[in-house]
């Protein structure tokens, strides 16, 4: 029996869980005060460490009982999917925020700190920077600019593997299209265990979402940035955090927008329908990438709880293939599975170099 500590740190909270093999013993979402989360990320390590220790104490679990640590992957250099040991090279990249400044980096930083203290190993599983794109998918119309792979890799790969298991098949033997619908939206073409095409789920590509702008006509976007006198950082912030449904309705809560629609707001219906239309278009483009060889279309993420959204998307794409819905996202379980499969010899550790 193995006890795994799972760490998933975000901008305003720290999610902590402990699993006994594949069974969750507890999950805790620790909310942090705004004066704490406004600190530089590296200065947040001490109080987050202490809060995690307090959570374990409250659930009567000793740190010394932990056999391994599973951490949410941070912003690193592009890597293939899998379970990676948090080594010193990765720790330094996370700590320096060399590839991006995001709270998710704290998961690996704190996991590595715990691992050193306890003389055990810490791992990350399928971080957002998983990059398995085929060469053709990288090229753009401007030499020197390439498309990048940044998406909800952990949940996308988790539900794809779940579907494969449900069909008594291996992930490496199926072709599926996975649409993760949340605050951001990413739609990926999974071919034989690799995500060979996916939109940039952070900014600048694909469907708009509750918070993100998605693809925008180039000339209109350039004019908008100039008209609003934005620098690159400010523009990125607007595109990734203050756009989408939030831009139209002042809320990123889809349930509220659906309620507006049900109360007769025609704009709410039009915008929701447009978001579903764009999601369906992205699924269609992935069908082309997979040359029509599709075993299943999968919808997941927080918005998959919405019958209106899922039914609207299915209306467009069900002729391509059947649609399976895995509601929500189970990141803590996915992280644990990535490490448990490793400890049970089902997969091999990958090295970050």
C-alpha cells in the first residue's frame, strides 16, 4: 500500500489530497487571504508549506507516512506527456519562472522541498506544456513564429485514458477528440497516445471561452490593442482573463448567462450559441487532422455539466462520431494515477533535462 500526497496549487488556493493507492483518503481546498496571494510567488512558499502541513495534521496523516508526492506541473519547457521526476534541473526552472510566471510552479517547488526533507521522490504528471504536435501543426504564415502547445493536458489525457479503459483498450491504440470546456477551452486530436494537434488554451487561438478571447481577426485585434493603448503584458491579460463571456456580460459564470438566456435575453443566447459553434468548429478541424479515423469525441471540464452547451455541441458534431461526456475534471485523481501507475511498474519515469 502506498500513500501519495497530491499538490495542486493555484493563484488563490492550495488543493491538497492524500491517496492510499488509488483510493482518496481526503481532499482539502485551502483558501488563502488576498494579502498573501498578492505576494511574489516565491515569497508564498513558506505560508503555503505551513498550510499543507496543517491540513495533513488535521486529517491525522504524518508526513513520514507519505511514500511519494504528485505535483501539478508548472510552466516548463515543452515536453512530451508522462510522469516526470522533479529533479534539480526542473526545480531550478520552476523556481526561476524561466518559462512563465504562474502559481502552478509552486506545486513542484513545494513538492521538491517536501521530498528532500522526507528522502522520497516528487513527480509531475502531464503539465500544461505537454507538446506532441506534428511538424505541420507548428508552422504559421510568419517565419519565426510557431504555434505552441499549451492546453489542459492533465485532464485531456486523463479522460482519454479513461475512455480507452472503459472500452478495454489502451490509450495508445485509439484516436479521440477531447474538448476540455472550462474557464479556458482546448480541443485536442489524440492519435495513438499523442496529442498531435490542439489549440493554444491560454490565449490567441480556438474558441472563445468564459474568460478568454480565442481567435480574433488579426487587423481587428491590432486596432483594438492600439485603441486601448495596451502593452504586450496588458493585452495578454485582457485576452486570457477578461474576455469571452466576461467581456459581454461582466461574468464568467455560464450558469448566470444561461439564466439570462432562459429569461429571454437574446444576446445571451446568441453569444452562448456562438461559443458552442466555435467549439464544434475546433472539433471538426481535429477530425480533419485525424483523417476521419475517430473512435470517439469526448467532452469534459466544468462546462460539461451544462446540458444546453453539451447538447448544442453534439448537435453539430455527432455525425462525425459518438460523443461521451466526462463531467468536470478530476485533476487530483489524475495526478495520483500518474504516480501510482509509475510505482506499480505500469509506466516508466520520464527525465526532465
